[in-house]
C-alpha cells in the first residue's frame, strides 16, 4: 500500500461564529491581526491572513452555529508575542482561558474558548 505525505497535514480551517463582525473583532484583537472580509461561495467570510496565501495554511470564520462550548476540534493559532498578553486579550474580548500554558519542544500553547465557545489554542 502506498502512503500519501502532503506538504501540510492541514490545508484549511473554518470556525463558525454567531456574528461575523463580532467574531472578526475578537480574533483581530486577540491575534493582533486583520481578518479580511470577502464573499466566498454562498457566504461572506473573514479570512485569517498568512504570509503566503498561495501555499500557506490558513482559514476563515463564517456565520454559523458553534457546537457545545469546548467540544469539537481545536484550531491552534499563532500569536505575535507572549502568551500571557494574548490570554489577557481573550478575557478582555469575551472569551475564556481554560488551561494553563503548556510548554512543548516547538514552543508554548494555551487552550481557550472564543465568545461562541469554539475551542482554540494560542501558540507561540
């Protein structure tokens, strides 16, 4: 049997939010970035920026219904500086920090919930 090995195991992600503008405000504040609103297929979505849109891994938020808080997949998102600062911004913008910081060989991460209850990991 042959085995497929992609350049990146993940190629795109989608995060449902109850209000697109409020979701954009949360992620922009927490990640210190600017999501780009655009029409994609049947929805208006907000794209997470990345350095190489042609080949980099990215995703978007879209108007939708999140699952139960903390259930489902966890998307890990890069933050530009110390996790402690990003954790403060999560709380200030209506989210929750739900774990301690975990060090791993590649860096550090913390589990959080966005205002809709989506599980996210912040990583640096």
